[in-house]
C-alpha cells in the first residue's frame, strides 16, 4: 500500500489557517473537509484496487509459468513422439513436423517446413490428397487414410494417417493435424498372414485325407474336397450338420462329448466307421486335435478311408490261411509219398527175397540133386528137366512182371495204345473184372513224357477199380481230342463221393494222377457218385515237333 505523501499535510495546514478567518471561510472549510474526507476514501479504494491488481498479477505470472511448462512438455512430446506428427495449413503446406516424420521421409525437419506435404506422397496417392483435405474440413471427427510415403531415398513406406481439423476461435479451419503411423511391419504381417492362410487353404483343399472341423456343438465348420469325395456330400450341404451324420458316435467314443479332449498333440483313433451319403459304411482311421480359438473349442479331424487296406489285409489273412492249409497238405502228402516209396521198395524186396530167390534156390537144389544123383539116361532126365524148365520160365515171367511194374518198357517198345491193351488183357484175367479198350483218331506218335503220364494215370485208375469198385466193367478209351490226347477210364462199380471232406486222406492215387497231368499242362476230372460208377478223364495237350515214341 502507498504511504501518505508530504502533499497531504500541506492541504491540512492550509485548511487550519482558513478556519479562523471568516464565516465564509467556515463554509469553505466545511466544503474542503468534505473534499478531504472524500479524497481519503477514494484513496482507500484505490489502495484496495491496487492490492487486488497485484494479487491478480502474481496469479497471472504463476499461470504463465505453468502454461509455459506445459507448452514445453507438449513440444517435447510432439517432437520426440514415436509416431509422426505433422501440422499443415488448410491447403496442405507443412507448418510443423516432428522428428519421426523427418525420419520417415529422410528429410531434415527444417527443410520440411513450408513445403506442400503432397510432394512427399507416393505418386499413386497424390490425387487423393486434396480430396482428403476437403473432407477433413467438413468433418469434426478424424479420418483414416492408408497411404504410402515416398522418402527422399529408399523404398516407398506404407503409413496409416489419421487426419483431424485444427479449428480457430470461431470454428473456422485453421489447419490440419496429421498423425502418421509406419505400417510396414503391419503390412508385412498381413501379407505373411495372407500367404500362410493361402498356403493352409491350399493344403486343406489338396489334401488326400478328408479334413473336417467341428465346433463345440459338433457342427461341421469346414469340409474339404477330399471329405466331399469320401462322404459323397458337397461341402455346402455338410457345413452346419452334426458330425454324427458322417462319423456316428465319433466324439462320444473319443471322450470329447464329456468335455475331455486333446489340446496340442493329435490323438489317433482306429477302428471307426464312416457313413457315406449313399448310406454305405466304410472303415476309417482318424486323428483328432483340439484348438482353442478366442475361448471357443474347435476340433479338427483328419480322416483316412482304409477300405482298400482293410480289403488287402483280409486278402493277406485269407492267403495266409490258404498257405497254412496247403503247407499242412503238403506235409501230409510228403509223408504219404515217403511211405509209398518205402512200401514199394519193401514189396519189390519181399518179392525178390521171399519169392524169386526162394524159387531160384529150389531150382538150384533140384539141379544139384540131378547132378549128384546116379547117372541117368536122357529119357529118364526128361521129366525132371522139364519141371525145372517150367519153374525157370515161370520165374522169368515173374521177374519180367516185377521189372515192368518198376518201368513199363513195353511203353517204349509198343507205344501207349498197345501197352495199355496188354495191361488190360492181364487185368481181364482177374475174377470179377471185364475190361476192354477203345481208341480213335490217335496220332501216330505221342511224346514219351505224355505217353508215360497217361499210362500211369490209366494204371492208377485201373488199380482203383480193382481195389475199390467191386465187380465192375471197365472201358478204357484213348482218343485224339482238341489238339491233344484224351484218356477215359470208366467203370460201372461202387463209385464214391469225390467231394467228401473230413475223412483223412488215405491214398496218393488221385493226387498223383492230378499232379502228373498238371506237370504236362493237362487237365484231370474225376466224376463219381456212390453206386453210380466212376469216370476218370485226363487230357494232355500235344506239343508240335515232340520227341516221339515210335
Ligand atoms: N474206381 C473207384 N471206385 C470206387 N471208389 C474209388 C474209385 N477210385 C477211387 N475211389 C475212392 O477214392 C479213394 C481215394 O483213392 P486213391 O487216391 O487212389 O487212394 P487209395 O486208392 O490209396 O485209397 C479210395 O480210397 C476210394 O474210396
Ligand atoms: Mg488208389
């Protein structure tokens, strides 16, 4: 507050002097006293005003300081912000830029001020610059614009710009504020995402296996082309349907219905069935994996149709069983063959030892007794020598028969038809068997292998007649048929059931006939029924230019 000045004291003293002078002075003095009083209160008011003014002044200085601090802080923020900030006038001329913009454009901040911003845009975006400036003037909100900047050096840089108008006191547009955010990384990520999505969808649509995705309610979300082919159902019809319609009970079986499930690693499920739109069932193999997407559970099922594999496995199992059976049969046959071989040797050995050698010994004893006995006349020797002769002749016959049984030499000497005729003649001598031979259209020469094969087949068939057919008539027919030679041994005996199974195989006859014929690429058919006689048909192809039997 201001101190009272020296001037104030002088006025008072003059007033005291005027006071005692005259009545006029009294009036004057009264007036003057009023004036002084008035002046005093005015001074008081002035003093209060000054005080208030000074207080306001101090507050103003503080506010100013604060505003300055804020402005500095904002300036720093503006300049050092990681995103680009830019202010242009309404026509797009740069007024202010921050360091981030300078870095994006590779131009110093000082060089940017005063330049039209449009020159720093990639050419393709320049035309739209003025459209955006016009639009931002008419809007109160911010505009978003994906554009590309053309830095002074280097490649074009994609940015996302946010534009907002700066308005004056009366709401007029005084400038445009730009926020520029570098979108290179985002664009790269978007491109990578698009690429990986394209790759994934390529994989899904070209996969050989069916791929099905279902949501938590087991509704189909994705059904790839392989699934369309496998289930014979278009994706458009499949999407939205329940998975049960394609793989009944699948999720229930895999425990997903109860809310369990696999997260991460897939789970393989075997032995499940799929259902085609036609209603056909097929075996499948599936692997299942769960993904959680934004809190939603998603199941992806990869399905493989294993019909072909199941069929192939079945065939392998069947062939293995057939192989096992054949092996068993082969073992049994080998056993029989060995036994037959040993039996035959024993029979020949027995016949040679018990019969031929005994009888030879008897002849030797007879001749010795004749030699040792008293000398006799030729006439008296005639009878005993005749007996020895008969014995020796009989022996020769028997040895011949024995040798013939081992290998029919007659076949080499006479040929197949005559050898068979001879065999039949011998057979017909047996009681209860009547046998005859017929032949027609026979080739003059038959290869040795073929002749031996058919001879052995006839021999075995005829042996069966004598052993199993009972009293019977036998007819053997040999005929040229269809480029080959056919043998038929027909009897009117007991017959049997060739298809009868269950009883263990007793002999090797029929099997050896079959094997012999098969070895020369021929065929053998045995027709018989109990009480209806037996027909054995063998046919052998005759090769051209064979090694012939004369
Ligand atoms: N001509 C036939 N008449 C009646 N039964 C026959 C005749 N041929 C074969 N069989 C029957 O077929 C069976 C098998 O014959 P085969 O294989 O030659 O063996 P094996 O003669 O050693 O018994 C004989 O045991 C017999 O029951
Ligand atoms: Mg037999």
